[in-house]
C-alpha cells in the first residue's frame, strides 16, 4: 500500500499535490495541512493531529465531509507527523511519501527528514517529495528513476558509509568511504538516465534537486 502523508509545511504547487494524491492508495492529512487539500477538493482518508494549527474554516470543512479524525493530546512526546507515520505503518504501508514536510521551521524540517530513518527501521520505503526536491535514505544498491542533468547530494547519516559506489554520475565513486560530517558527496550531477548507487555499509540521505539550483559553496 502506498500512503501519502500531507504535513503542514510549504506546498507551492497544488497541481503537484493533486498528482501525488492520485497515485497513492490512502491520504493521511496532518493537522493544519488541510489548508493544502481543501482548495483542490481532495478529501483525506483521515485527519491526524492535536488540531493546534488548523483553522476554524478548515475544521468545519473536515466535519462537513465526515473525514475521520485521529486526535492526539497537545502535550505529547512525539510530533503529529511521527504519529501519522506510525499510523501509516499500522495500516500496512509499504511506501510512504511525505509532502509539505519542508518549511520555514528548520527544527520541524530536520525532524521530518530524520523520520525517514523511522520508516527505514520499519522496512518501509519512504520519501519526502515536493515539486522541486526528493529525499530518501539509501543503504543498499538502488537504481532510481532520476534524470540526466539533475543534481543530487549524498549526506552520511551514520558515522561512516563504506563501499559507496556511484555509477552514471559526473563524479563517480568506487567503493569509497565517507564519514559523517563530510561534504565530499554534495552536489553531484547525474550523467546517465540509469544511475546506480551501491552502499555496502551505513546509510546515506540522498537529496535530489529536480530543478537546477545555485550552489551555496
């Protein structure tokens, strides 16, 4: 089962959100993220959250459409997004896409990014998607459907990544070792429509830029 988790960060392209909604089996909306779904008439399978960021108008829309509510206490140990992901796992998700997971709150953004590790630990494929960025964890061999010319960065999220091989990139690697904190694999460029990434040990966060971005250094 493919589950889309819509969170309350930035969603600049509602048409992209609608496309994502149409290719998933279930939609979990996290609290104030109703503001993204309501304008395009997408009713989620469930609304999850403590309702501290949803507007009165959006909540009324939820009630009018009889959307099931999974409500949490405001004082709790986990974010609404993490609890929504745990609910997705309980529902049998094999792939979870988070969208709206990036925003101006850097703490929430980083928290959401590292929730990909929660999905990895539960053997659930997870991605963070927007119209411009895709993020995923890589800890084995993968052959992603990325396009030549796109920029991809690989950031170690374990103390050390060993046996890193990159094929089909402008800067290839052959069984390299990359340590946590290294910038060696920032801003590589895909040189083939069939790139290959192999990791023998450790975990990488892959950040794919779907549009050409200016380098920050």
